[in-house]
């Protein structure tokens, strides 16, 4: 068996539809942002199809609680000794290949699929990404995407540069920071290594708990600084369109994206919203 771990923050009915499709082949574990306020009826619908559902953390964009959610799901999935491979997706993902074909691709596969770059080499959003980990932030408590959050972010960077703050000094010698997409597919030995590393190195969570977008570096940094790095394939087989469409960035996918995805090497696509994506969903559901 393989485990699919879903990080969701809204639309329980959409996530339930996704789970019903995946449950045919995979063990499925779902965490809903606690701000979603699931009704008893919502919870019962997931229980009725045998889905493991959790709602422990309130998650803000860019906050450390996202890592807590991912770690919770990974630990819960590891409890089932039959799970040999672990896939992390969002509640707005949709499979773009036959479910059995996806399962077959990873069956017996020892490779690790995640994207990565050296953090020190990246400049985006008008700032150096290394600043996200070099300085201190607290986005579990404030909304980074609000106007207030954006102002605070700039002030934090400006003031900490001025004071020569450098949290990177706490990293072990020769450890490099890597980051990439949070979505991954990893074999059991890799999942166990990551969990054991975090459990045996309390400083690691403490370091990332005061960083920004920790989820983009949390697993990459462990894996790329480990003996497993030679097993990493920098392709997570996800289709994500980084532009604004349907008032969303990344784009909410629709009929215009079907042909591109069909021609590509993808296992999942995001973002999906049935209001705009129903034909897209249907074009892959019957594959």
C-alpha cells in the first residue's frame, strides 16, 4: 500500500470527492486547517469512507504550522507498516493519471521525488530567499498576506539586516539550506529518516519555527544533507500554473489546461475548483 497525505484548508465536499477517488487504491490521511470549522456531518462523511481525518492546527500562509501538519500526517501514515510510499498533496489537487498507474510507478521505487535549489542562490518576491531563514518571523500569529503582515515583513527584514541578525549560525557546520516545492513523493526509508532526524534534533524544529515559508525547506534540507541525496529526482510530477487566473495565483485550472497536462509528465495538478475545473476533473477521472 501507499499513503496519500492531504493538506486541506477549505471546501470539505471537494476534498471528500478527491478522497473517494484516491481511496480506491491508497490509504488517505487528511488534515484540515482548524479555521475550516468542520461540521459533525462533514466529519461523519469522511469516517464513513474510512478516511483518517485530523484538524489540529490553524495554518497561515508561510507559517511554521504547515510543517507541523506535514509532520503529523507523515507520522500517522508511518504507523501503518503496510505503507511503503508517501505522497504529499493539497486539498485542491487532482490526479492527472490513472490511479493504478500512479501506484504502479512508485511501487518498489526507491527514488525520492522532490524539487530543490540551494536557498542562497534564489532571489524572488524582491528579496533573497536566504533571508527567510536567516531572520526571525512569527507568521503563526499574524497573517502574512494581510496589509499589516506585508508591512511587518518588510520591517522585520529591514530591522534585522540593520542589527546583523544571523540565525544561520545555529546550523551545523557544512549544512546547506535547500528549498523547493513542499509537495513530494518519498519511499518509507526516507520518511523514517526524516522523522527520526527531527525527533533526535530538537534544534531543527526550533530553527524553522521562526522562519518564513519553512515548508519549502523543511524536508529538502534534511534530505539533501543526508546519504540519501543521490536518490533524489528533482521532479515531483506536479502541474502548477504560476499565473493569476480566476482570481487565484497559482492559477485555478480549467479546460484551457487540459491539453498541456495530458501531454506532460504529471501525476497531480493544482489548483482545482469545481466551479471552474469540473471539465478538467472529468477529463482525468475516467483515465
